[in-house]
């Protein structure tokens, strides 16, 4: 059957809009890659080039060997991985409890937890600093991890509760009849069924922990405990910013983010769609 003229025009228009949107997203990243390969003398050349005439990897060499970049990268990786794992584990257990258990003040406690989603993180820096100072968590990766987990628990628990409520209770009842405990039901029945939700939580938490700057900048003073966002900011000196090195370091910093998304993408796409329909 031939496609009608109206459908053909609609499809062409859709593809055109999608192509323009993809171009708008790809062009800044492309320019960042191109700038990272330019010598400092050609950074601000006019007219700007989409690809350098004299490409060089010297910016990457300088960035990766400058100011303990490897230490900053490792610190960020440790903080992001531990924060992600702890957030996924704790928010999953909390969400399952709110979805399946009945206890006094359940709904008030849940909605009180959600108040954390309504407070801008910047407003919490001073209270966080006071608490972290009293608990001796300043200048430590543990202090970053504790804050990152706390900042993500509310929204991730809210998201996962919808996934757990979407699981038929008959499956859990069947497991209970077979002799499974609450923990076994949670671990062997509920968790495998909410893998898309867990992927969404993992990606969002990793992105937050990997990119977070304000709290890390306030809480960390010791050089050996700095994370990658702070390290990249240090590339900007008072008189001359080596933009090629800044963009080279930024490209390296993007690699783990892309890797995490590639690993979880099939679950993420499914979970991101379902998160708007369950609950």
C-alpha cells in the first residue's frame, strides 16, 4: 500500500525535527572534542573551525599528567561507585517497605521524606557543613559519600516505590506459600522485576555523584581528597586558562558517564518510560 501524501509529509517533518535536535546536541560535544585537539594559539581563531587544522594530543598528555589528575579521577570513581551502590541498596529496601509493609505513620513519614525533593541542594550546604564538621567527615571521601547518598534517597525511593507497587502481589504470595521469608521475597522475586527502575536509580545517582561540585568544593581542602570536578576547575588559572587542557580533561571525565549509560541503557529506557506509568 502506498503511503499517503499527508503521512509522507508528516514523516519527513518528524525526521527533520529529530535530525535538528540531534545536531543541536552533538554540535557542542563535537566542538569540545575539536577544541581539546587544538594548540592554545588556535583556541580563539576566527572564524572558528569545526576541526583543527593542526590536531594535537598534547592537551590530553598535559591534562592527564598535571596536578594529580589520576588521583582526582580515582577519588571521583570511588565516591560515585560507592554512593551509587549504597543509594540503590538503601532506596530499594526503603521503597519496598513503603510499597508492601503496613506500619503506623507510613504515609506521613513517606511524604516527610519527599520534602527533601523540594529543597534546593545549595540551601543545605551550611547545615551539611555543620553536621559533617561535628561528625568529623570533612576532608574525607566518606563525607562526600554520606551526603550524596542522603541527597539521593528521597527521589530514588519515590521512584522505586512506584515500580514495587506495580509488581502483582500474587507473585510474592506464591513465594511466601513456598516458604520464602520477607528478605528472600524481596531479593529473589521483587528486585529482579524492578531492574529497569534500579538502572534508572543507578544512572541518576552516578551522574549526580560524579558531577557534583558545590559540596565537594566546600567539604574538601586536602589535595589528595579532591574529586575530578574540582581538579578540572583548577585548570583555570588567574591569568591564562588552558582551554585545550580543560576540554581534554572534560572529555576524559565524560567517558565513565557514557560507559555507565551504555551498560544500563536497555534497562534505563524501559525504566524511564515505566516510571511515568507505574505507581
